[in-house]
C-alpha cells in the first residue's frame, strides 16, 4: 500500500510539473501576439505538447528527450522565441536515468538546430553577437541541467550501495553468529553424547562379561548414541570446514578408495575420459559424493566389495558407486543426513541423483553433474 501510494504521488507530481511547464511556455509564447494563423496555432500546439510530454519523463526519458527537443525546434521555426525549458527538464531526467551519451548527442543536435530554426523564422537577424550570446546561454543551461541530473544519479547510486552494504554486513554477521552457535553446539553436544555412548558401551561390555542379560533399554541407548553422534557430526561437518581447509576434489578420490581398502573393504576405482576444465563446485561435489557413499558402505551396508566409477563426458560428469551389501530391492532405504546432503549438492548444480538398492543386491548411488566447459 505504501509503494502504491508513493507511486501515485510521484505520478501526480510529474503531471503537475508537466502542466505547469506547458502553461508557462504557452503564456510566454502567446504574450503580445494573437494566434490567428495556422503557423501560430502549430507553434502553440508544440509548446503545449513539449510541456505535457514531461509527465512521462520517469518512464520513458529518452523518448521524452526526443519529443521535447523536436517541439523546441518546431516552435522556434514557427516564430515563437521561447526558451527550451521543457527540453532542460528532459535533459535532467535522461541524465539522471543514466542515458548520458544519448543526451549529449541529442543536445548537440538541438543546439545546432535551434539557431537555424530561429533564422528560418526571421528572428534574431539583428547581429552575430546576439546569436553567440544566446548560444552560450543555451549551452550553459544545458550543462547545468545535465550536471544536476548526474549529481542526483550519483547520490542515488551511493545511497543504494550504502544500503546494499548494510544488508550484506547484517547478513554476514548473522551467518557468523549462526556459525559460532552451531560450532558451540557441536562441541558441547558431541562431548555429552560421547560420554553417554561410552558409558552405555561399558555397561553392555560388563554385563556380557558377567554373563548377564543386557537390558533392551541399554542396547537402545547404545545404538541411539552411536547414531546421534554420526548424524551430528555429518550435519555440522560443513560448518566446521572453514576456508583454511584445502579444498578436496577429483584428484583426492583415489585417497578415499585407498582409505576404504585399509578398513577391509575391497574397493576399486575406474575413471573414464579426460579430466580437465571441471568447475570447482563440481570438483568438490564429486569428492563429497564418493566420500559419503564409501562411509555409508563401511558403516551400514555390510558389504565386502565396492566399486567407484567416474565417467567424463563432454557436458556431463557421471559418478556411480556400487556395493554388494545387504540391501535388496524389497528394502526401503531410509534417507539419512548424508544422502540428503548429497541430493542437495547435486540439485544445486542442476544435476540428478539416484540412490537405491540394486536388483542383484547391494546399493547403488548414481549422480550426473552438468559440466560447463566455458565457465
């Protein structure tokens, strides 16, 4: 409502200025003469049109500049010795809107045409000195109008930049505060949950060592604490991965596969195509997908083998990770934090992700990431 009200006020102000200029021009041009000839009527019409055109100077500054300039030349040729006041307003509006080159070109053309129009109408043939003084005055007024428009444009630009800077600063401070809170929560919660996990595991170990039956509640606490620790670390991993950590990408995928072998998983890596010109975001996403997939296989799949395949195509980079774990087509995978994170990364890059049990058993993760070689 406030925006619409302000817009209505601005339009009303534009019309008030346009009508006022048109009236001033008409009164000035009509003083001392009786509009009887068709040439006089045409001159009066041009005076009115040139003034009323200013009502559209905000929406169409360049067309208004052309209309007011042509009207000024026209009523000068019709014998009306009236200053080009409407054109000055149009120059101010066009420069304020940023059309400096067009305004200068149009003003040069108008300044050249006005003396010719005045001579054609028989005005100012009394001497060269008067014509030169008149031209100098017109140039001065045009420069003043353009300078005023440029000054206001620069002021508005600086105000916009200051407002944008304030917003960016506020957003950065909010992000920093969220990061600080998240890190504190991560440190404190991870510590507390780790204590619960350790105590539960000790209690389970002691009970089994004594040959006692382990209570179901204790086993549930043990498993819940393990899962909570994993999910908490996975959720806040990105927050703790600050700019001081070297970025990891495609070149580090072999390290992930080698690390998976050290924990007893028979992992293989196949890379097809040539790796060059991959955007940094895609590079990091491939690493995260392989990392999260191998981590899930080691923790949950109960698999003996895993294969990682990366195919470089002209416009697509394809990743596929398969395992021979316990997943079957009948099992419905529960989307965890890691899988959701992978899907968000791929979607943000305009790619596609499939994560589902395989028909022959085991689980597969397939991703296709668009590669813009020109970026």
